[in-house]
């Protein structure tokens, strides 16, 4: 299948073609990278936009359960939903389980939904190296909502905010201690904090936790892209599918306000500039892996170890030779 044929198939909503296109953009082969770049350039002319929702949370908070219940609700409203789930990769083998389709079996069978798990590999920030391109492909394929599930909460997890339009933070009842040391950065990025598992015996605890975080949010400096009352905290139950419609109403209200206020376009433009700079950094780092660069680094490294040259002078010499 040629690039033009693949692009046309993606634009027509062909799920198999979409999966093939994502595999192409995730490949590290040089020829595949060139093909992926050309494909994305072709698809960028479609002008289609989806609501991109990033979702992070502590381990065991129920991200997959929430995404399945939330996704089923959205498809029930007639919306097409894509889920891009990032799985952590083993530091030893580099492999990932990629079991999200198993955990979201109902949503995986829904014809209006598309689930694509991807390994994080060595990329930090809670997302995979090519999640941004996968999002662009799903938009071109005509999906209305794209849910981006990150690896798990951490200080570097806020990288997903450079991809999405809305950033949700999912918390468990009485889970405040789990977020010590990371909650400041995450909370400053979050548009909605959803306290999950607000059901059964945990419901009173979830309500108290929600009130605690609502109070904490009021202490944060107001962001220019937020209307009055945002960011806010809410309780939901993915198990009982309670509070999901209210959460969706808040998301759409916030997204509509940002469009009308002009923040939507300016944020997406800033995100595009950010990823351009990231691609420049990656290209520069890739130059360090060439055989000639590795030989120069080894030679200068030996000179530094022997005390013949200082580290900063060696670094300058390396780039002077380049």
C-alpha cells in the first residue's frame, strides 16, 4: 500500500489502516521514519481536530476501569473514541505487557472505539516517543475524543500536558500520601481532579478527599486559560458509572470556553512549537550515535581520563571537529 493509499484509508476511518499507520510512526527504522513524516504531512491537510484528553493517576487508582466506563458512555452518546494507552517497558528486556485491550474488553469490542497500547520504551514523561504522532493519526481518522492514558503518576508525567487539550488527574480515596512530592507539579497541570472509587464504604472517604483537594486547588495561582471555578475536583465511580456524565459536562464546558477565549488555538500552537524543539533535540542526540562520533567521544574520553584535557575543553573540541 502506497503512502497516498494509506493516507486515504486512514481518512476514511479504516481501523486496520490506522493501526498500520501507528506501527509505521512508532518504527525506528530510518526509511520508516521518512515514510511516517511524509504520511503525517499528507494527513495534516485534513484539518480535523478531536478533543484530546490526557489522564494520569497513581497505580491502582483504576485508570483502565475509568477509561472503559467513560469511553462506553461517550460511544453511547454517538462519539467515536480512541484510547492510546502507554505501558511501562522493562528496563532489563525492554518489553511491555500491553494488556490494555484485555482490561478494557467491553470497550475493545465497541465498533465506535479504537484502543492502541504502546510501550514507553526509554522515553520519559509518561507517554511513548511517538504518542504525539499517534494522536495526529487518530484525529485524521475522524475520532471525536482521544484518551491518552499515561504510564503512572510521577514528576515527569506532565509531558502529556504538551499533547492534550484537557488533563485529568485520577486519585483514590485517602490517596493523598501517595502523591506527596509529586502532587504540586501534577496539580498545577490538572484541569480536573477526579476522585475515583466513590462507591460503597469508600464513598464518605472519597467525598472528604475531594473536599481536601478542592481546598488545595483554591490555593493555586489562577491560570489564564481557566474560567472561574477551574481547575476543580469531583468524585466519580467507574465501577458504578456514577459521576461520569457530570465530569464530561465539565470537560466540554471548559473546552468550549477555551475555544471561545482563544486559548485553544494558542495552546495547540505552543504545543507544536514545543514538539518541533523536541525533534531538534532528538536529531542532535542521534548525531552522537554515529560511528565517527562514538570514536571521537572515546578518544576525547581517554584524554580526559588521563588528565590531558579538561571535560569542558574536550566537549568544545568535539563540537569543533563536528
